[in-house]
C-alpha cells in the first residue's frame, strides 16, 4: 500500500496569512493526488485534483503543486471560512489512501 | 444534479448485522466507481473499498477486507456497505463517494454520511 504522510499535523494561522501543507507519498504516484477540506459535521469537499487542478467552484486562493512523491497545498490568503481540516489522498492505485490530516486553526 | 443520498443513522448492538445504502442519481450509475470511507469519532478519513456497479468489480483496503462487504444493485442505482457482526469499534461515520471520472481519481461527489453507533 502507498502511505501518505502530511505535515504539519496542525497549524495555527491568522486571516490573511499564506499557509502551506505538504503531503509525501511512500512511492511515486505521478500526479494522482487530491486535496480535500473537511469542516466539523460535514462531508469532505474536493479542492484540488490531479495535484494542481482546481475543482470547479473552489476559490483561486487554493492551489496545489507537485508530482511523484512530494506535493503541496497552498492557501494564499486565509479567509475565516478556511479554518478546517485538510486531507491529501492518492488516487494512483488501489487501495486508495488518505493522509492523516492537517488541522488549520485560528491563531 | 448529481448526488449521492445515504440511508439514515443506525444504532445497533454488538454482534448484530447491518447494511447501509448509498443511492446515486443524476448520472449513469453503472459508469462510475463508488467508494466507501470511514471516519471514526475525532479521527481522520480511511478508505475502505470501492465498487464498479457496471460489473460489480470490488476492491478492498487490506484493513477492511473480510470485515465488511461492499455491493451494488444497479437496477436501483444503489451501493451498499454491510457487516455480518458489528463490533463497538465499528462506531463511526461512513461516507460514500464518487470519483470525478469514469476511470477513478479524486472524489468530487460525496454522500451526506451515515452515522453508525454500536453499543450494548
């Protein structure tokens, strides 16, 4: 199985800050990487697919980059509604696997 | 509108069986995989398995193989997740999800979740 490791596990930031979350795959997954946002009591929401493609309706302050084993999610200017938990997921091969999550908290 | 609608919350006792459902609408149900994801209270997302309703091809995470059964009834556009003997540790929210494309990939459509509580 491909293991996905996110860092940091949690981060505190302020509105307007730029935040970067990283995700590392235990083996190469090309660009088969997705990022999700989850708020308490809600289903996850797809933000980025194919490592860097923005899902329809997602604000442009979200961006993704990387290929192979190392990936990044960047939020360019945090908004109040961005405080949530973020997950990466590899879609390269079964079994699909998620990272452990990064909790983004208000400083 | 493309959507997945899951069955309602369940409260069960250890040892009981359970089958929860996920009904797809607004798209060709037989042309897209449907996956199941577990989220234990306060924990992260865990991918359980996936089924292609067109031919019932099913893949499981090793962590869930033998613990649950995933199935689908294409005549009613519904996927299922079932347990033959529940444990307290099965207490969790369960989501179904559909990938963006017919060949898989990221999940862009999610059900609302089904909360399963197992307690004596």
